């Protein structure tokens, strides 16, 4: 699984080389993640006593397992990121859930498509739908790389990304 995740992250890197595109994704991706978690948290799968299990919780659990099992440092950081986003999800008043979901989702995608205008390349998820789940992990990786951390991972992704680059 680790090799597959690294390939997905490398593909994501190849589609996001322009700094302006990267900046728009640091705004748009959290908005989209927030919107998707807010919407999926409305799908109740089970009530067990006082506990409620939602599709949003299962989605979070699956992503955390994928990230932690494949690239633990990214998984740990992603856990903190998702904890903050999920805490915000839980604070949205019931009457505002769907307008906030729609607004965050649409605005997040607009911001990202503007970024891809700078990049001059279509979004990676149009080629490979798995890229939707790589965006948060890669943004965390970018921040780690910017702090001078995870240099071997950065070098590995750079090497792997060459095959996805536009000539």
C-alpha cells in the first residue's frame, strides 16, 4: 500500500508545481474537506446508545488508516488537521449545515480551478480519481518539506513525479 500512496502523492506533485496553484490549494482543499465532512457527517449509519456513527467518521477513519499506515509522519499531521476540521464541522448549527456545505464546496473548487489556470494543467483527479484523497496528504507533505523535514520523502516524490510531468 505504501508504494501505491507514494505514486499517488508523486502524481499529485507533478500536477501542482506552480506556487500560485499550490497556494490556491492550501485554501481550497481545506474548504472542500470541510464541506465533504460536514455533508457526510449527516449520514447516520448507526446509533449505539449515546454514540452516533456517521459516514463522515468512517471516511475519516479510512483516510487516517491509509495515511498512517503508508507515510506515518504525514498520517500524524493529517490526524491533527482532520481533528481541527472535524471540530469545526461539529460547530455548524443545524440550520446552516447545507448552505455552509454548498458554499464551502463551490468556493473551494473555484479557488482550485483558478490555481490550475496558473498551472496550465487540468486537475489530477480528472485523470485519476484517487487524487481527491491525496490532496490533504500532499499539502501536509508540502508544509513538512517547506520546514526542511522529511527530505528523503521529498526526494523520493520528486523522482517519482518525473514520469507524470508535462513535456
